[in-house]
């Protein structure tokens, strides 16, 4: 099983967190749980179809090429057979800045690439499928994004600076600090955040803190939960557990165990 991240070209680092590739094969159903991260994504599947759901009764087949908005809770991917996909992990406002998407309408959703890019979306997907090397596929995606570089630069605003500020603090700040830093009103910040990100700045900051914390937790062999509470701005362990339940429907220890098992599986 291969899961690997790649850094973008220098001219894309303002908008792109990374590229990723996931390839492998499983004869048994593989269930992967994914917590909210604060990022968006463009994903291209070149292998067998797979399914996604937040609640199992809502399970649906994932589009072969899609854009995903903000997820405010964990979701599951269900895969079986050949796995082959490449994706672009985008910073929170990039889908709006690149393509003018209404991000409020994309919360907890995936949008078929053809629905907003038309024939261009189908063409880029076909190019991805026709290549065999990871490097060639990444180059296709980089060129695809660079084509929109002037558009995305024109769409940058003080809200993008506010998003970067929240990201730099790993979500560990108050919205009053953001307002003070950029000398903007709460109403303006919240309105433009809904437009560019899809959710409120307060919820976005909570998700970024949770994503930072979760990544830190699963990549440590041992976890001192009291240190985690102290270092990450929680009042106490019950406050920490409340965030885990809200975003991931499990307590911190369960999350740690399940994701350590997943990491070991992916590293095989």
C-alpha cells in the first residue's frame, strides 16, 4: 500500500498544501475514517470506484473526479479492489479563489468536477488516467492550477490573510484576536468567511486546532493527555473529549488506537 504526499511547485505554495497519491489493492473491504482538517481537495480516481458516508444509511459512490468542501465531522471511505487516486489538498479559500465556487453550498459535500468545469474537468481526468507515473500526473495537475494563477491572485483579499493567521496559530486563538490583527468588523469577517470557506471563522479555528492536535496525537508512540490539554488551550480533559466527540464521534483514546492501526496498515 502506497500513500505519499508531495510538495507543490513554488508558485502554488500560497494556495496548495500538498499533492497526495494513494495506490494499492485490498481483497477485503477497507474502512477508513477521516476527521475534518480545514482543507479542501480536488481528487481524481483512476482505479476501482469507492464509497463514502457520514451515516451508513447515506452511503453513496464517490464521483470519479470531484472537489470537496469543508467537512465539519468525520466521514468514512469504504474501499475494495484496486485503489488508485491522486489529489490536491487545497487551503481553505482556494476552491473559491480558483473557481468562484459558493463554498457555503459545499459544506460536507463532494461536487463532480464536470459540474463546474464541464469538458475541461473531463479532459484533465482523462489525462490523469492515461499517464502511468506519479510525477507525470502531478505535473498535469500543477499545470492545470497554474493556468488559473492570474484568476486566483485577483481573488485574494484580507480574508485570505486572516485564514493564514488562523492557520499559523493552529486555530489556537480567539476571533477577537483576528479582528484586532486585521482591523475588520466581526460582521464582515463572518460574511466573507462563509463566502470563501463555507463555515464561520470560529468553527474553522476549532477544526484547525482539532486537525493539528489529531495529527500530533497519532504520530506519537505514547500520549500524555494532560500535556495535550495544557499545550493546546483546553480548559481540562472533558473539554478535549468534547471536541473529539463533536468532530470525530469517539473519545481521544479510541481515536488514537484506530488511527495508529490505520497508519501501520498504510505503512505495510
